[in-house]
C-alpha cells in the first residue's frame, strides 16, 4: 500500500521537534499497524499534487487550522481534486478538516458550531458497524480539536458514528471514502500542548474539560487498523 498524504497545515515550529509534522504523525500511526505501508506527501497549501492520480493507491487529507468554507484558492483546488477522486472511486480518508472538506465538496455543509470547541478526548458511538469495523465496542474514544462541524452530510454519505456534541463524526461514501472528525494521529501529549497554546481562544470551560479528559484511553491504533481494513478492501 502506498498512501498519498495531502498536507493541509503545518505543526507549530515549537512543537515540530517533538511531534514531527502531520504526515509523519500519520506515517508513524499507520506503519505501526502495517510496517510495509509507504507514503508520499503532497503539500496542497502550495499546490503540490501528484502528476498522475494513480501514482499512489489511496489518499488521506489531514487536519488544518483553516476552515473549509474559506475562499482560499488552495481549498477550492483541493475540493476539485476530491471531486475527481470521488468520480474515479479512488480510496480516500479524511481527518478533521479533511472530514469536513469532503462533506463540503460532495454537497454537504460545514459551519462553526454553536456548541463551541470540541477538545480533548471525546467518545463517538457507532450506530452501525461496517465491514471494516472490528465489531467490538461500539464506542470510540478519540482525541479531537475542532470548532467547525459537518452540519449537513452529503446526499450519498452514511453517518456511522456520532455524539451529542458532534452528530456526524464518522461518515462513509460508497466503498471508497471514509472520514473521521477525530484525530487518530494525535497523542495525549500533543493535545496537551495544543490546549495550552489555545487556552484563551477556546475558553476556560472547554480548556478545563479537555485537560481533565486526557487521562482516558484514546484509541488511535484501533482507528488505524480500521482505516487500513477500509483501504485494503
């Protein structure tokens, strides 16, 4: 498996020496589950795309501090690429911003949530378990960091999991697109640093709740196995 990671943001410079960039986080996560996995990185913020859409087996869109509804040329170009991947039935994973952008590209809607920031460890509950799922616990504990949410899912999308805070947290389109609002690539230490940096921005109530949640068990490795099951199906 060769995965094309579409990078949509950069890790803050002071955090990069410890945690690496987002593609490296995903690489470490997925290669733990599949040591043979290879990946290529395309920095779509500066217009980097594959010369041939088939030079990799599948794609993954990372998270970003940007909002999918911003009128930025690189976001508009990425939306067009998502539509091409969908038309070609090319396997695609979307994480956080990627989850939201896929919804936006395919006829759904993302907007800033009236519920405020979702941070720390959240639980998303599956209402149906697809073939790539391990058919174990229907609850998924995953680290999150988002203010935007998918409020209208695309016509062809199925909502597989959600919570009271985020109803549309895991979505699937056909057998070729799978998206998660949460961040399986995050580790608690990285979430701690983000919470510390963004404390004033997210507000004291959300900050305190997020910090208190970080002692729980996050299931990024479980999601990694699911994503590989989906890509290899």
